[in-house]
């Protein structure tokens, strides 16, 4: 019933080998480091694509590392949800590969390490192994946050590092608690043991501790104080990558924990509260923010809060809504960041931008309409899925979630339209705002094209996401695939 | 968003805020400590459900042929974790190297140590090298292994640098060793794919207790030892040496 697919290690092994080899060559031929790294990412992407095709046709795959079957050894578990985010990570790393001054050996090595770590994070089915890959991803992102080599960047990266290390330590305590109570680290094994062994305050505390670690990356309130500072000071490509995809990886891991280890009400309530606070704090701060870069940093907190709200609705419908919201945000937000990187400074200084760079302004309008949720853009369908899931499972908490979501959307619309009005301000002759070179606009345009393509293929996309959510919400079937293999 | 004390002089305000921060931090730490204490006391000590632990302890020796059960777990059952940990160190060293590149160093760090330390540092060098190598290659038999031995190897190269920061350190060789050692680990892992899965143990289990036993596990340990050693030595050389040698 489940295929054994040892090749599932390649998305981790290929970028890892690249990261180990890159510094050797970069010392002598610095200009080739970027090219070599891109080739490694392409190789990793095509391997991941081939694996994804095999998983889409033959069902979820399992591989027991070192031949030690679960729960004694470490397993990788790949279903369609994991492959989707694996591919998204590969695409994002390729798209936001460092350019110009940033494309030296150091940042390129860190990008490959980030790719290897993120891939392992999304594929691993073992609690401690997830922690190890989370650390690789985290350490690489601290370094990338400082890769702009500015004073502000160093300061922001240091604070990010301290906050992240505290979060990781708390996560490790959470893992220790779980292991002490259940005697296993395998997620599939835990899904059978945890419902009766991990109950009461200890279980809830373990979940909160795990979330404290993951929440740093997933930008959950109150662990997201680094967000505006790092995204403002780091190179725009790094901000786009961290906000766009890496934060979602942490969110997907949190989802795995909720489904497999903490299926009770307590964990869902914690996610609900974190989501409500995230949406309110993020949208209101975004409304008050002075520059576009700040606005989008805060709005990214709000968007991840919405994903948390969706995941807090138990059942496949909530998961489907969360996946759709996360995927939509992963396309839209990096494009926003690439635009904001050129339009730095106060929003008021961008009056008349439509005359200087019409293409960028119209792209901004389309992205705004989609993220607010105006039909027929994909953002509408993501929010629609959320409302549908909420109406199917009504409770007091869910109603608050719906209200917060709609209120957040209103605030979101207010500040995005305010910016658009400035761009179209009359009486400005133009010439005062920065223009875009094609290379600067290309990644954002590419993402805009993906968004429009998604609008056309919305029906098959929706069906595929709901299938994915069914698969990812069924803990018993996942456990059977990993543990009952008859070996 | 002005605070209520906005009229107070900046110096006094800052002073008050520091006090508040200290009190808040102490309260927070106390609360966190109490919470963790409560949690830990809810987990029975010494009678944890050890199903995975017991099962591994029962079969580890027979399956891996490693006398040191810690090695059997570290490189066998949890080999991927170990590769991940080596990668964390590698990533941290790469990030630190990137941040430190071109950073200026203070006068104090360029100071030569006294005559006794300088002489002893070079005399220690061969002994540390042998000890490090011994601990690495016996990692599957006795306590020790790649991480511990690697740290001693790093100390061998770093002690002379600490004694006289102007002495040469070859970063190119360190980077070369670091990169290829990591590559060897991954390639051995990929070779395991031919026998079923990533990091499957190769070359059989051998005679228990012999130096050449436990199949490919000692090879992994040698790779880890070289990688950890070159990484630590290179990182510390970046912090304390080199720059002052150039200036």
C-alpha cells in the first residue's frame, strides 16, 4: 500500500554535496560559485520533480534510513503535501538566488544549506530529525540575513539568532518531554501512542514548547519581533525567500505535529489563539507602517496568522484552506517584496509611480486584489475555502476566527488601496520614483504569471489541494504506511 | 506611540527602563523555571517507557558490529541526524566566516604569548595529532569518536596559533579537507542506496573488537573527525589569527 522509495533522500543529498563542494571552488573562482550553485539547485529541482511525479501516481512513499525500520531508525515520509512544498522551496531558492555583490561563496553555500535543511524538514518523519533539519535551516537563515553586510543587517541577524536559539532550545525541551512520556520519536509511532500517553498539561506544554521553536520561523505571535527588522535590513531576495517559503515549511511541520501527535482540542485552541493575535497585530501594524517593506513584513505576520487559523479548524477542510492560503501567500508575498525592495522609503514619496513604471504598478494592483481576496483571483478561492471550512465546523472559536479574518481583510484592503492611490496620484509628472530594470522585475513578473495561470487552472488546483489535505489529515493511514510494511 | 513618561529627561528614562527590564527578566525566568519544574516533576524519573531504547540496546551490536553502542546509534540508527549535526556546524562556520571576512581585529589579539607557551605549543602539536587520530579511529570500539577526536585535532592546529597569532594557517587546505570529508560522508550514504537505503552500513560487520570492524561506520567517523577538526580550526584561526598576521 505504500511504496518504498530510497531515492527520496536525493533532494537533501544533492544540495548538501553542493554546499560542501562550493567553498572549495569559490576560493579560486569566485565568479563561478553562483553558476555552480544554480546548477545544483536545478539538479535538485529536477530530481524532486521526478520523485513528485512518482508520488502523485503511486501514492505516498516511505524510506527507512540505514535500513533500520521505524520506529527504531529515522524515516522519511513523502506525500503530496510534502512534495508540493519541496518543489516550492526549490523554485524559490532558484528564483531568489543571490545576485551581484551578494553572489559570493558564503551566501551561495548558505543558500544550498538552506535548501538541504528545508528539504529534510519537510520530508522527515522523525521528531528529533526534524529538529536537526530545522536547525540547519535556521542557522543558514541567520547567516543569509546578515549577507547584505550592512550594520543594520548584522544587528538584525544577531537578534534573530538569539531569539531563534532560545526558540530552538524550548523546542528541544518539548521533544524531550514527548520522548520521556512516550519512549519514541517517530511521528507515525507517536500518532498511535500519543492520544493516550500525551494527555493533560504535559502534552499541551510539549506542544506549546514545540510551537515556540517553530513559531520563530513561522512568524507566530509573540515570537516574530525579528520580522520587520530582518526583512527591512536583509537583501530583498533573502526576505522574499524567508517570508515566502521558509516560514511555510515551519507551518507545515506544525500541521504534521497537530495531526499526528496532538489531535486533541488543546493544540487546536493554541493555534487558534496564535492565529487571532497574529492577524490582528500584523494587519494593524501593517496599516501603521511607513514604508512598503515594513508594510509587507507585518502583513506577512498576518497572513501566517490566517494559515494558523485555518489549521486550527480540525478536519481535512481546514487543512485544505490552510494549504491554499499558504500557497497563495508563497506566490504573492515574494513578488511584493521584490517590488518593495526598489520602492524603499515612505509610501508618500512614490506619488506618480504609474508614469515611471506602469508594469510594476499594475503588477502591484493585481497582487493586491488577489491577496485581499477579490474574485476571480486565486486569493479569493483561498479565503473562500477558509470560510467553507469554518461553516462546516461551527464553534465559538471558529466564529471568532471568521470575524478576525474578515476584519483583517478590511484593514488589508485599506492599506493596500492607500498605496495604490498614491501610485496613481494625479498632478504628478513622474520621474521622481525609481524605475525597474528588467532583471529586477523579472522574478516578480514570473510570480505574477504563476498567479494568473493559477486563476485559469483553479478547478483542478482546488481538487488537487483537497486530495492533498485528505491524505495529510488521516493520521491512521499515515501510521499504517510507515509502520505496517510487513518487512 | 509615545510613552507616558515622555517629558522625563532621556537619561533618567533610560535608567528606569533598565530597572524595569531587569525585574521583568527575573520574573520571567522565575516563572519559566517554575513551569519547567512542574512539568518535569509530572514526568516520572527513571521509569520512562523505553520501548525504542530497549529494542535498540537489544539488537544494536548484532546489527552493526560496533562495540561502542553509542557509535552504533550515532552512526547507524541515527546516522542522518549525525550528518545533519555536522551540517549545522558547517553552516555555522560558513556563516561566521562570511560575517568575519575582512573584519578588523584589535591590537590585543595580535600579541605573542610568552616563551614557555610558544615552545610548548609546538611540542604539543604531534602528541595532540596522534591522540586526536587515535580517538577518531577507535570511535567504534571505545568511548570517543569523530566529534571528540576532531575537536582535539582542531586544538593541535589552533594551539600554536594561540601562542603566536602571526604563525601561518593554511585556510585553503582546511577548506579542502572540510569539503571533501563532508562529500565522503554523503557519498558513503548514497552508496548505501545500492543495498536498500541511504546510509545503509556497507562492508559487513567484521570481527567484534577488531580495529577493522563495524563495516563503514569507522570510515564515517574519520570523515566526521576531519570535517569537525578542519572546521573548528579554520573558524578559530579566522577569529584570532590571520588578520593580524597580514596587518
